[in-house]
């Protein structure tokens, strides 16, 4: 099983290295908002059309699952910000590297 996971999350580079994906997973792209600030570079995830997302950080043994039914498909920036902020807060709760107060201040300055 560890070898399968390793192969599924091995980075594949596209668009001159600007997009990084695994087999079925997003690692670093324009759709990586659910990574937030605080998840490691080893983290990976997947987003859904209706707003649902899953982001996992095997380095910290932390994951965020957001199940939604987004009805407004035209205004996705605010929703991406929600995904990012949620992951930032979760990462702060489980990571000793960055205090929660610092991350909450960073989230607040984005003017939710």
C-alpha cells in the first residue's frame, strides 16, 4: 500500500513546471486553494465542481474534508478563499510551527 500511495502522489510537472499533479491529485496549481497556508509541500488534494474538496498532508498527518453544494458557479474566488482559510486554520491547530493567532491574523487581513 505505501508504494501505491507513493506512486499516486509522485509529482508530474506540466506547463513548464507551473502545474504539478499526481495521478488524480492536485499538488500545486491554480486550483490548490484548499492547501491554505500551513500545509506542507508534500500535501495533495482534489476539488469538486460543486465546491467540495479534500486536502491531505501526510507530513503532518492532517487532512481537511469540505463537503458542500455550491449553487453560485460564477463567483468562485470567494469560495476558493473559504477553502484556503479553512485549511489554514486547521493546519494551525495541528502544527506547532505556526501559532493559531498568527494564522488567524493573516486570514483576517485578507478581508473576508
